[in-house]
C-alpha cells in the first residue's frame, strides 16, 4: 500500500516535471502550431522566405514599441501613453521634416518623446501618482496635442516628407528591410541591458521586491524615470518609423500600438521565464501576433475577427502559463519541505 | 544620533532620543512593542525622514539621509521582514545594492560574481549554492541569505532588527558566533530583540526605550533580567501568567481528531482531543507541523487526505473558513497583519467581519445594523481593554498588541466552541501578553475548548492544561499539567 | 518641564497633520467649487443657469452610471478595462434587438449579456488567477472586434421605437429621466457598498484578501459579483447611450473609458483618501462633467479640451497623492 502511494507521488512528480518544462515553452509551441496550421492551409504562400521576411517587416514597429514597454513592466509600472507618444511623434515628424534637415528633425522628435517619458517618470516618482493614472492623463494630453498640431492641415499630414526619409521605411539590405534591422538591434541591446548590466538587474530587483530594493539602497526613482524615458523614446521612434513606412501621419495613427504592445508583452511574460517580463518573451509575443495577423490576412479573415482571435490568444496564453505556474509553485513547495529543519534533523538522527 | 524625533499622524513614535554606538561594540536596543525601536532604526536607515534631531557618523553630521547614502556610509541592515527578491538566485540577492563585478566595461561577470559570493558564504560558514533560486530555500536558509547580504560588503555598522525570530537554536548560535567574529574585526552592531536572554548573551551595552522615549543606556553587566524588564515595562513587573487551579475538571470533548494525515505530508497520523474548559498546547520546533495544523483545521491550510475530525461528536470536514466559523471554530492566525486584519478597515468592521450574518436587518436586503455592530464592538473593546480612539479608528494605526486583541475580539463576539490560537503572542509586548493569557484562561473557564499553538515553551508551560509535542508532523509526547515546565517541553521537542 | 514641552509639540504636530490632510481630503470638492466659480465668472450669462446645470447633470448621467460600476471593481483592485467595450457592444445589441421584440424583453436580454461578460471576466481573473488587467484587456479587444464585425463598422438606426428613445429624451419636472436613473443607481450602489454585508466583504477583500479568507469570506465570489456589477452597469450605460443617440454605433462608448477611470481615481482622493468610494466617484464625475461643459461653453477647441482634461486629472491626483504618501509612510 505504502509502495503504491509512493509510486503515485513519483508519477505525479514526473508529470509535474514534464509539464513544467513544457509549460515554459507553451507559447513557443503555440507559435509553431500556428506556423503548421497556416502552412497546411496556404502551402504555396505562407511558408516562403518572402512571407517570413514580410511578417518580420510587419511586426518590426510593434516589436520596438513593446520592447520599451517591457522595460517599464519589468519594474511593475504601466505606461499607457506609448500609443499617444507614437502618434505625436509621427505627427511631429511629418510636420517638421519638410522644414528641417533630416537628422535634426528625427533627433528633435526623439528628444521630445524622451522628455515626455521623463515627465511621466518625474510625476510618478516625485508626486507618487500611480503610473496608471499619470500615463492615462498624459495620453489624453498628448492626444489633444496631436489633434491640435494637425488641425490646421485637415488632420492628415503627408506633403513634403523627404524621399530619403521614406527610404528608411521601404529600403532593404540583402532583401531584409531596414526596419527589421532596427527592431533586432534594439531588442538585442535591451536584452543585454536588462540581463547583463547592473542597471537592468536592479530594474528587475525593483519589480521583484520593491521593499528589498529600497532597503538595499537601490535608487528606485532614478531607475523608474530611466525606464519611462526608454519607453517614451522607443514609442517616439516607433512613430517616426511609422511615418517613414506609410509616408503620412494622422492623429490616431499610433493608437493601436498601445493595446498591441500590452498584449505581446503579457504573452511574453507567459513564455520561457513564466511570470517575468523579458525581451525574448516580448519578441515571441510579437511574432505570435504578427503570424496570426499575416496568416489571417492570407486566409481573408475579416480584420475585426482578428481582434477577437487576438483577445482569445492573449487569454489562452496567460491561462496556460498560469496553470503551469500553479504547478511550479506546488513543486517549489516540495523543495521547500526538503530543505526544512525537519529534513536536517532526520539526518542527524541517522 | 541626537534628539531624534519622528512624528506620525496622531502619534509621536520617537521623541528626542539620543543614542550612541561605540566602535567595535554590540549595543542592544530593547523596549516593548511600539516603544519606537523599529522607527528609530528606520530613521537611521534613511527610510523615514526625521522630523528633528541630528545624526553623526564618526563626528561628521549627516544631513540628508536616504537608504543609499546610509549604505554608502557603511551601514548595513537586517530588517524584521525578509527582504529577498523572489525571482533572483542567492548570489544576486546577496549582491543586491552593491556593485556587481564587471567585464567588457559594464557587463556583469556572472562567473566572478558566483565565485565571490560563494567565498563570502563559505567565510560565513553557510553552505548554500549561490546559483540556487531563493524560492527553493527553507525559511531559515532564506534568513541566512538575508544576513549574508548585510555582511557581503563589510560595513562599519550592522543593525539587526529581530534577526532570530524565525531561526532555530543552532542557527541562532551560528549567527551569534558570526556576529562576534565581525565585531572582532571592528564592526559595530546594534542588536534589537524581544528575547532578553540574547541581550545578556551577546551585548555589552543596552538602551531601553519606552513609549518613544529613551529610559536609559547602561552596561549589560550592571543590570539583571528583572531590572531590565522593570525598565521596559515602566512599573514593577506584573505577573505574566495566570494562576491555574491544580485539579480543574474538564467537560466533554469538543474536538476529536483521529489519525489525520495532510495532503502535503506535513502532518502524519495525528490524533488529539480538546475538551470543554481545557487549554491544550500544541508545539514543536519550527516546521514540526503544529502551526500548519491550526490552518488545516480551520480549512485554510493543506487539506487532510485521511483520518476524521469530530466536532462536538459530529463529523466535521474542514473545507474553508466559512464552514469552520459556522461550526463554532475561531482561529487567531499566525500572521496578524497579513492573515488576521484588514488594515485600512475600522476596528468595528474588523470585529464583525466573520459574523456579518448576525448583524443583518434581514437576510434579503443584507443591510447591516450599524449601531448594534458598533455597540457590540465597543463592548468588546472595553472588555479586552483595546486602547484606541474609538471603534471608528482604522486598525493599522493600532499597536501590535492592540491589533491582536482586535483579532481576538472578532472571535469572542460569538463565543466559539473551539478557539485555535496560532502563535498569538508573537511580536507583542509583555503587558499585552499577560492580558491575552488571562483572556485565554477566562474563555476556558467559561466553557470553550482552546487549542493554543505556539513555539514558545515558556508560555505553553504558563498557560496550558496539557501540552502536545509534534515532531515532523507526528505526535511524540504529551505532557500533563503537573509535569509541565519550559525545560520539559524543550526536551520533548528536541527528542530528549 | 520636558513633559510639558513634549505634549505641546505633540499637539502642534497633530494639528498640522490634521489640517494638511483635511485640505487634501476635500481638495477635489474645493476645486470643483473653484471650477464652478471660474466658469461662472467667465460666462455669467450662460454657465450658472438652471438650464445649464441640468444639462451638466444630463451629460454626466451615462459616465456616472458606468463609473459607479467601475468603482466597485476598483475597490478590489480589479482594473476593468472592458467597461467601454461592453457599453458599445450593448448599444449595438439593443439597436439590433429592438426592431424584433419589445423593449421590455430586449433590455433584460442585453443586461444579461453584460452579466455574462462580467462572469467571464471574473472567472478568468478570480478563479483562474490571471491579472484582471490582462483579462479585461483581452475581453475588450474581443468585444471591439465582435462589435465592428457585427455592424461592419456602420451604425444601426432603423426600427428603434420612439418609446425607447424617450428614455433618454424625456423629462419629469423638467429634469431628464437620465438624471433620475443615475441618482437611483448611485443610491443603490452607495447602500450596497456602505450599508450591506457585501460592501463589507468587498472592502475586506480589497484591503487584504488573505485576512478576508481567514474570516470566512468567499473571495472568488466577491470578485465575480464585483465584475458582474461593473459589467451590468456598463451594459446599462450602453443601452442608454443607444437611446440618446437613437442608434447603435460601433464606437459610441470608447470615449467613456478614460473618463470613467479618471472619475474613479479622482473620487478615491476624497472622503477616505486612497480608497475608491461611491460618493467620491460621483464627485469625480461631477468634476469632469463641469470641466467639459465649461470648456465647451468657453468655446475651447476640442483638442485643447483633451489637453486640459489630462493635465487637470494629473494635477488633481498629484495634489491628493502627496497626502497619501505622507500617510502611507506611517503604515
């Protein structure tokens, strides 16, 4: 009888171990399944190098924007203003570039968006307003500014944008669009910063246990301000590149990036390192979203239904990760028991 | 530190306290709960800004103290709460707040980090792999990590705020050896503890605080235990434990547990009985299962996989707190703040929370009879002598002892058949302890059955009719009233 | 002598602190009056008239109803981002159902859908344990998709009976029905949150879920009910919105999300600082309504209204947030 019980717990543990390892890669497996399904349905169009490059090209801007958001989320702060920053940056780019040297214009827009992030960070850390409310308010303010700026020109700005600038959005290098290089470069840099520099590790510490970070003498406020500046700057870059790609700007152009960025960042937090926001995860989330949108477009699914699926996938990804995390905790409980003084006394008795 | 004053809304937590620490000494800081010890330390750590007073370090005044300037000045803190980052491994938790070793400019050199932390741990005599996740460590090991962090980069001043409350005796001895070796190397230590025997064992000088004021600073050699207690309490030391008649008759059994085994394996074949009018102690070493049993019985811990429980002779299955309350069980949980109270709710709201049903005008509209609830809460506050502005005060502004009395009041509102107290006096000052012991005895005299779960042998000997000892989830001994002593309980716990 | 000194300094501190927190506590109410005064001085002929005051109340009715529900879920710390999408969806649904059936059948059906969406939100967040932020983000994305797909992006306006439209247009004693409905909802939700057992459970779970569980409160059920309340009131908002617009429009409710959150957060800065409360939310709604109304009357272009609203929101919360931080340090 006792042996039977033992066998049962052994089996259970083995199952948990397998589930644990599988669960971490649940979203990756999901991505592969998506690939397989679309390949089966559209074997001539979907699995081509051209289409893959196309997917990467489509997701590049979302990837950049979501990477910035990830930095904030790592510290448990929300940035709801990214969509509005992207919009404003796009509007300003389209408005300023006709009258300014290319580089100066781009730098000016980046500076403006970084300053917006700085303001967010300052309000949140020094006035201690919740980031949710601050960035919500900032979003409203910026939306107003975008409409204001475009109101003189019939809402859409498109004239006089220099050809050289548009080339950034359309040009390729070895068949790979510049935008993809932009995204990969930014993701790589942020990945290294978050995982292999003191600043990044301290950001994780702030998110993991703010009390511990505070008692450990980590300058939490400074890190949060930095995080919001990064997120603002990358949202601004997203807006700039959006103009380079589309050749126009209007005052709702970047709004989608807000909800999409949150979606992919949360899907990312359900991958590989479950329960933690990280750049690799965000990339996986972005790829999943990009693949779905690409595949559905190929299958002629109406755009609005894509929204429904997008929502469903978000819930499914996080639910499955949540279930696995539950298992994870039960396994950890086991480990804790192993390490308890009880276990040590046992060895002393023997 | 000179004339440190810290004011909170409605109270002055510290007032004009002078405190000095000499190089290479261990200076104990004692006082009852709410005396201002932790506040003083948090001012020193730069967590709370001070409202008045000056701080000098080696004669230099420190103007603007923040947690990181405190760190830079060589002050290291072990706070009351475990402050680890759960997602990090041991090495990263230890290096938290200190610079990492770098390579290629600003990239972290993980190998050197692990090697360095490993050697620091080895120096401290702690055998934990620096790459392990802190979530996989036992509580005692987690405390060792927290302590190692404070010692990682040696500071001039080490402040320890009740570091031993979660440690076993051997761990405490190891820690003390560690502290002494640090002091021998020139570090100064401020040591805060409720366990006064530790003060005499470790410290050279002691400072006593009371109600936010300094009472005195003196050499440990020139004072004895009873004098120290007198200084802390303020008057002559009152009697801590109630007198219990030798041959009390107990009533019929309230709780009969038969061969209980919990799903997580922390309790094995546990059988026990609690009678009316009886206070039964349940104890063991940290992790022996006594604390877990309290939660499981109330339906908020691990479930039982086998065995049965009878309550007043009828089968009872602990499925959740709601059922337990319905059957007349009350639980004073081990973690007062996180399990017992809703900090930002008012006193009366907390008191009626478990019995909302009894305060409804009618069951359909579910509207609460405010005035009656308020009146009954006030009655409880009077009979338990809860010190507060009134029943409308939020409980987070109360001291630890008064908060614990609010938790008790919650169950005394409807006389429980069985009251389970899980570490009811943890972190509570002496006078509140005495009141709680008296209350427990009074409740037993009035007919309830009491299961008093505690890890403090002293109080079990003082308040219980008999004491049951657990070891690794099994019942190993039962000590009746006439044999009861702290010595006897400790021996049984350690398997002597 | 030192005794005397210390008690005096204690008194001094006490008084300073209660004065400061008093100002903060009623800061929103004070600024509401200042706002009122300001607009009245700028446009004495238009703003402070009875007709305009009634029209402010009418304008805020829908926002008010939605915010009342949102307050309940925010007490638990559940950010219900789906309320605006639920309102939009409900508006479209009622417009789709009305041509086929009686208003008295259609309205309960749409409200029931709201309850169902709340249940889904609550199930995934409380029972499965996903952060409510994500769950409601996902449901709002899905609902938005469904709404746009169902309508194809066009408004539904045919076959809506006059009786239904009158719900939004009609008046009693020259006060619109909408205002009565809003006040009724506020009374109900206020009693629910402050005088009923559910309210105590709500604040207990919001304050400390573990302690609530140890007190015998079924935490998951409280979350479920809270989500249901916020969703059903959002659905009601959508129905009334359709009545006011005489049509079901696929983007009708979107603008309400920001304002509803703003109202709730503004409300959390009054009465009991840092706690979401129904009366506070009502003040918040009034504040936003007055601001919008005044800006329109002054002829401020709509984009500047955005800017001013956002800035005022941050400033108002920052002003009271300072008080909150000084209190938090003591806990």
